[in-house]
């Protein structure tokens, strides 16, 4: 069984409900491949957007100074922008969890976590176990200060109250469990191929 890091699992999971809900609401078939590349690069996109914003701010700042000091020889301006240090995996995880929670407007991501948690461990496939381990490692104890608290709650509901309670609590999501699981499995396959290509390209 292929091993994936916690960050990789979260990248694959993030936004799965959003990607699938819109086609269903439009009455079209689910296109599993849509958004896979975007989902796989969410972590990089977050960092790149922050770098671009900081770069733009520095350009505007330097441009303003150049108008005021047009006749002064150009010298390196002191930087008042916090250096753009690489984000740690934990920081990326925190951002992805918050993003997934905010964008899950139809509760499909939370419903999936809830329904995964209703299954016995021995009946789970690789994808289900990866999601279960991601959000269920604390058991049913909720950390209300953690950005994953809504997913922790979803796990607790499924684990303690069962499948029917998941269906009732997260009724806004009209996606069948099997469709979400199928899309997740395809995303893991895509992510695995991407990681292997990256390793082989080194």
C-alpha cells in the first residue's frame, strides 16, 4: 500500500465536495478529472499567492519612493516587508484545513468524513482509512481551537451516532457516498503519479 503524508492526504481531500457539487446541481454528469491538478497544487498556490502579494507591495512601495527621490542615485531601500520564509508543512495543513472548512458550503466534505467514520476499520479501503486517520486520530475529543474542529465533529458524529445521523446533520449535501469515494480514489492515483514523476525527474 502506498504511503502518503498527512499534507498529501489533505491536498487530495480539500475541496472534493465543491468540485463534485456544481456538476450535480447543473444536472450534468460528474467529471471526476475536473480540478484534480488544481487540488494537487493547492498548497503551492497558497504560497505563490502570498509571494506575489508581497512582491506587488514592494513594487508599489519602491515606485512611490522613486517619484519622491527622482534626482537621488538609486540605492537599495531598506525592506519593511517580513521575509517570505517557506511555510512549514504544519502551517500549510492549518491553511488547507481552514480553506476546506470555509469552502465546504454544502457540507459534502464533512458528510464524507462523518460517513467514513461509521465504518469499522477492517472494512475500510486505503482512501477511507487515510481520511479516517487524518480527522479521527484524536478519537471523539474535540479541540475547539483547531482549524479542523468541524471535521473532528463530523468524525465524532459518525463514530458515535452512525450513518443515519450523518445523513440528517449534513442533509445539504446531495452527493452519494460512493461518488465522493470514487473521486477521492482517482485523486490519490493522480497524486501518486505526480509524486513519482517528481522523484524520477530529480
